[in-house]
C-alpha cells in the first residue's frame, strides 16, 4: 500500500543531525565555541563557562535564550561566533539532492540555529535550492523548539496546513508539539539520548535511521505506484 506521506503538501526539516549524518559531529564544534564565547564574554574559566552553558540550556531551551533572558545579551554576535565552524566535514550528498528533487511538496527548514548556518550547511550538501525558506531562531523570535508558539508562527507565516505536513527531526521532544498540531512526524535515530527518549511515544509516527536512504525509498515507492 502506498505511504500517505508521499501525498504531503509540506515538508518541514530540522537542520543539524537531520539533513546531514550525526557522525559529522558538527555540534561538538558549536558546543566548544559556545563555551569559549561565554568564557571570553564573562572573563571566566572554561569549566565555569561549561556549567553556565549547560544550565542555561536546561532551564531556557537553548544557551542563547538563557544568555538573553538573564543577561540581556544581543544574539547576533553569539550566533555569528558559535556558527563559525568547519563544515567541510560534511560530504556533498548527490543522493539526497536526487531524493529531494523527486519529493513533491513545499520544503522548509526549521532550525534553532541561524539562517546563515543553515545556508552554509545546505550549500555544502548541494541541496539549498530545494528549500523555499529557512525558519531560524530569529524568525521564531528566539523561542526555541519545542516552544509550541513558535510552531504556530511557522505555520502562520507560510500558510501551512499542519494536517498536510510532515516534520522530520532528530530530537524527539521537538516532535511532540508538531504531532499535537496535526503533523505527521518522523524521528531520525542518531544514537544520541535526545533521539532515543521517545521509544514508544505516541507522538512519533515513523522512526528511521538515515534520511537519505529513507527518502530515496519513499520517492521510489511513489514512482513505482505511478508506473
């Protein structure tokens, strides 16, 4: 039987560890640069910066949100600094490019990162041209996933009907509001705790190991059904 996913009109993709494999470990670079930024900004040791970074992440959803809420920090210098990383560890993906070419529907990126960060990564992958837009942390008014109000802003801004939408993520908790709003949800298992926390959760419709392999099979299924 044909998967109902291939008739979706909108696709919302997370960026990091979703559009590229988690083994690239880009977040380690970002994580280290966050720590260094905090240490330099507050003139504290790296160990203390690490504790502050992780506390704000736990309490405010992102380290940046904590820095803004507690210290009134301007977000742009932070975002520019922490995303100044080496993206050459990501290999271009002709297979993902081909799968996205065959995937019908409007495609968006929804990330807690910055627009510029998403552009650098998708240009490196060779897939930027597939996405109508990038809904980043600034567009979300610095309300990080899984803040449901930001999901409403995404849907409203682009006129997206959640009942005709698929959301793909590597962080399980970010799919819970998407499912509540009516989207079909796809979780990529990366081996990290945040993708494993949803074992058995009813807000995850599909669990996959590799986006490119899964999408390629999905669009081939559609091709075969038409032939």
